[in-house]
C-alpha cells in the first residue's frame, strides 16, 4: 500500500476510537450527504439519494402489492387542524416549524410545516368517506416532513427528512389491526431482505407509542456500537382521530359508525441503519439489492497495453449493464489502482472486478468482495453467471453476519444489577421480565438510559419477577439504549 | 341511455358553456384532486397522483439517460441566501412563504420555503466545485415548492406544487448552452411523445425570462380553449449566480474561472395541459403512455350467465396484466353497464373492453376507444396483439388531433387590427413580426392581454414591419393569451 493509499483510509476515524466521528467521516467522505446552511437540515447528495431511490423502489413495490395507492397531501397544516387531537398536538407542537407570512402579508392563521400528516389527511377522509362501500381507504404518500430537532445527526435525526407515510381507514378494529400488522410485516420483509438488517419486531409500550395512537408496533435494529435504532413504526390509531375529525360511514346495517384508522412510516433514517449495521473501518458496506453501484470494474493497465485492456473492460462493462447489473467503470488515469480500491471500498460497493493484462491473457478476471474482503479468480465465460450469484451470496452473508452480531449481543437477565452492567459495558439488547407498569419502565430509563424497544409477540414465559420492581410477571421485553 | 346515465354526464359543464367550470368539474369528478383546508394548496388524489407517477417515470428515465443524477436539497432557504442574486430575489420574494418560528422559539434568521432552489444549490456547489475535474455537475431533484399565489387553479397554479428542477454547472458558455438546449429537447420529446401534446419551442424574451437567468427557453402548448400554456422552461443562468455565490474552478490552463450554470423544470402543471389539450365534454381523455388505467374490462352479464362471463373476463384480465398493460376490471354489481361506460369515459381511460355472453359465444370482444368513440369487434385470439396496437394508435391519433387543432389555431399576420381581432375572437397562437423592443411587447400585452410565448428557432423571415411599431424586422414570434 502506497503512502497516498494509506492516507486515504486514515481519514476515517476507527469505530473503536470514536464511533460517532466514524459515522460522520463515512457519510461525508462517501458523499452520502453534506451539511446545509440551514441548521439541522442536510443535503442528500447523489450517492446517498440513489441509495434512497433504490430503497424506495423496493418498498413502494411492496406497498402497492398490498393494495395501496400513492397520493399527495399539502405540506402545510392549519394550526387549528393540528390542535384537534389532544395527544397528537401535545406530541408534535413543541417541534414544528411555523409559517406566519405569505408573500408580504401576515397569515390570518398560522400554518405548520407537516411533522406528519394524520390531521390534514383525516380532514380529507371526513369528506371522502360516507359509506361502507368507500372502505377501506388505502393511501400512501412519499414526502418531506419537518420536526424542529435540537440535536441532529445525518440521516438519523434531521429537522427535515424524507419518508413515506401510509394512512388507511377501515370498517372495524379487526380490519384496522390486520392492516397495522400487515404493514409491520411489509417493513420487516423489506428491511431484512433488501437492507440485510435483522430485526426484532413487537409492540411499543404506552410510553413509547405514537402521539394519538391506540397501539404502536415497531421494527428495531441493532447498530454495531450496541445501540438500538427504531427503524419503522405501524400504528393502529383506533377511532381517536375519527372522533375528532368526524370520519363516519353508514355501515351495511344502516348504522352510522366511526372508521378505524392506521398509519405507518419509514424514513431516510433507514440509511443510517444500513451504515451503522454494515459499515466498518474502511467505510460503507452496502447491501447489493440497494447499492447505487453493485459492481465496479477497475482496469489495471500499464501504459503499453492500456488500449487493449480498456477495450476488453468496456465489453465486460456493456455485458454487465445489459444484465441489469448496476456497474461503474473506473478508468481514471490520475489515480493508482490502490487508491481506487480504497475509494470504492469506502463507498461500500459490494463487488470489485479487476481486469489486468495477465488476467486477460489467462481469460479470467479477479473478483473482490467488500463484505469479507475475499478474492477469487473467475474465467470470463463464467463471469456473467458468477457475478449475480456472488451478489446474492454477499446479500445473504451480510444479513447472516449482522444477525449473528445482533444475537451475540442480545442478553437475557431479570437481575437488575446484571442488567445495568450489560447496558453500561456491553450494550446490545437485553430481554427482561417487565411488570407492565410505566413507573418501572421510566425508572429503568432514568437510571440506565435504556428504554423498552418493543414487547415481542408470542414470548410469554413462565412466571418470574420484574426486572425493576420484582412484581410477578410473564411478560418479556427488549430493552436497549437507542438512537 | 337511461335517466341515471344521462344525469351522470350532465354533471360536467360543457366546454362551450363555461370552459373554466368544465375544467373544475372534470378534475374534481374524475378524482384527480380535491381542495384542501389550506388556501391555494390542493390534494392530489390517487388517480391524479398515479398519472403523475407515470409521467415522472417517463421523464426521470430521460433525465438519467442524459447523465443526470437525482439528489435532495433542503426545503428551507435562509433569507440572506435568497437575497444574494438581485434579479432572483426581486422575482421571488413577493410570493414566498416565511418560516419565522421553530418549536417555541423565534428563529434568528427567517427561512423561506423554497420557491425554486437555485440559491441553496449554488451555496452547495460553491463548496463542491474546485477544479475542472469536478465539472460538469449534473443534478436533478424531484420535490415540492411553494409560491404564494393570489389566484389559484388546480394543477395550473397552486401555492404548493410538485416538480423537478435540474441544476447543472459547466466550464464555459458553450457547454452550458448545449445543456440548456439538450434539456429543452428532452422536455419536447417527453411532452410530445408521452403526453401527446404538440409544442412550439423557442426562446423567451427579456421580459418573460426567469428571474436571474441569462437566457430562458420554453415549450409552449395550446389548450382547447385557445389559450397557451407554458409547459416547461430551461434556463442558461450564465455566470450570474456563480459570481454572487463565488462558484469558481481552477481550469486546465491554471486560471480560476466562474462556472456557467443551467436550471430547468417541469411541474404538475403538465397535468393541467393533458386535461385541457385532450379533454372533452364527457371528461378526461388520457394518453395511453401515462394513463393510470389503460384498459378497463367491463363484463356485461345477465344474472343467469354471470358466473361464466366473470370467469372468462378474469382470464382476459390476467392475460392483459401479464402483458404489462395497466388494466382494471369493473365487475361492480350495483352499477349498470351504461353508468360504468360513462364513468370510465369521464376518467379518460383510453380503451374499454366489453365482454358479454353473446360476444364470448362468438369468441370475440368489443373494443371501444375513448379518443374517437370508435368501436370494433376483435376475436379473442387477436386481442392480445390488437390491444397494444390500438393503444399505440390512440396515442398517435391523440397527438395528431391535438396538432391539427394547434395548427388550425395558429395564425399569421403583421397587421395589428387583424391581430387584435384574432386574439379577441379566435384566440390561438399568432405568429407576427416583432421589432425586438420590450416597449412594443408590453404595449401589445397591455392592449390585448397577449404575450410573446416564445421566439422560435430558425424562423428569420424576409424584412417586414413590426406588428406594433412598424419598425422593420425579420423576427417572427408567437403571441398568445396564456394561462
């Protein structure tokens, strides 16, 4: 490795030295984002945005396959609308941006820049829904939302972020609950399969649920520093919003009833999850299914054979493109191969193909994996079958590796002293008995900074004692410190 | 036609009676949009939004094929940034929404909700661009923008709208001009081929150019009421923004130079163009390439053979779906076939397939075109080849029909009396000699409400007299009253 090449890597702070700085170094250096002149708002640069587009494609397909259609509701919400649902306004009012003037005039009523769209969507649903024939209403929107955050971190918590928010209306509790859990499963399937991020899935406690929801469910991931990240939520809103927005329908039995509603969302925060689950000291490691570039082709050619190598590399490039593989050719003359390898590794490209004159003579190419660092020589005839197979292998391996890390860092104890030690020294998830009382939950949070990430499904256990108050309980929950 | 069926159509005001009301009736009744509780902001309902998604797909593909990548810049722009370029702020400041408070605190500096993103993007480009190696920068973003409009009309002019805005930086004027015209051509190709809307293309006058641009080009369409609509613009920004934002690069020759920039955009306004170019008294007529539903399948089945007909219709439905045709099955029992025909015609679905028991016995189906109203019987064996062919025919016919209307309503005169009469009585485009003086342009606008829509390329003519001031001129321009 030349001095230049070493310095390149040195610019990324090692995870073990300062994880937060590692994260910032990686997102900036890989040109995923940049800071903007507006406090707390970031620019998503083309490399980061292409990743988001690929993620959108994978999720949007699933959202449509489950019968939903996309729509678009206004960015602005009149103050009076936001205030209709008491819990909702209490949750969001402290963190919204206010528009007070339009053009040169002061507005008669202040407008909120949407922090989420339940209220304005409910207002519309109350006009659109009259009869059971109008139900279910299954609508999703992809948009920007704004929450005025004091402490921000790229992708994880920014004052403006991009997301999708689904909003549905149903005839009764059963249908609403089915929808809520169906979308939770859509998220699990998407995040585990496309992003290779293993999840714990479950219900949020009353303390942690969405402002205005009856029940909130979430998918929870473990970052490689041992902190958890809430990666998506799905809410059964009950009839809370229907009652204040008067969303009623005439049912088959002739009775006027309130609709049951759900809402669910994931955001650009998922990009943060990908970075922190898979990244390493060399930079990003991106899952092939969503990587902006899946394969980088690096011709390695001394001057005298340069033309010949480039021509053959160009043929390979076209073949890969024709096979719908997202491939980039790096034939820049001003950089050494070592520098290029480092750069593409830092950018997390899953697979590198090196093509040199000796390889070509032998009718082969060298493949280097980003996930394991493994290298293999493949004959040019096999290349077009080996590359897609290897990308699938990398995707599967990344998931397995992350799952092993998650499982190795998921502990089981009902002993509070041990719990505190794990949270302080090892982090990760701790599966513990909890009595179900909010007071205990808040005390644990106060004393350890760990929160209940979710109450997993089907995990009732033999009677035992609550982690904190020793009341008898059969309920197991996942605790963790979280982003 | 039953009474019920007649009443359905009666709900749309005829174009000849009140064109504006016809437009509003159609967009509301076809569920393209709805009014929102925020003045001037609309809700784009699933049917309208699916149309927009199909349009986005067609245009995004072209934007990427010409080397651009998508990114995302913040919604908010600090007041001081907006004010940097004098013409720009003068053009936009009167119509922006101001954010003055975040959470419970007053902001130190007011923020503008982006009316367009030149300023914030320039601020970023000044950080990203150092060397000629960094050029060109070719970035596009799809987003919402806000312009506080006093008079609004669905899709055509709303306080918030959706659009794409491309922003590029280049080494010199030649490259910037090439880019500006290349994207104008991308728009022309997209709008004429995918939306079946014929265009005049040309340069905007100094009066009509974008606030801050060196040169603006536009595509101009003719609505069926004889008014023109600016359907997209592409700007060569020169070095105006580069100078105030200090976007410089070290060129190959070692000199520090200002970049040349372009920006270009089209918006949800194009949906208004589709409606007003193709729609008729029965409602929407949507071009097959972007129609949310390309084919509607209506089984017509008396009770005793209902099951049998539905089974066969379901097979057809699956075949059409498998062929990637966007098809809907309308097997609702509560509506008559006549009612359904009216509804799908109102929604502008290009092709209807009727399947009844006698048709099936004869091994055939009835196809009804929305554009001409023409019907034909097709054997079931031929159906899967005939449907795509017919959709292509409809697309081509819609373009030809609109082009004929446009050409029939494009007049040629340099006589101001005749000009005034045409603008008043026939409307349409008027191609006239113009001296090039802004004073004449503004006088014509004042006296006739007609503006110069564009100065077409390569249309110099023999010397003659300016329409208004009789100064000798060889310049021909398109005038029209415009939306």
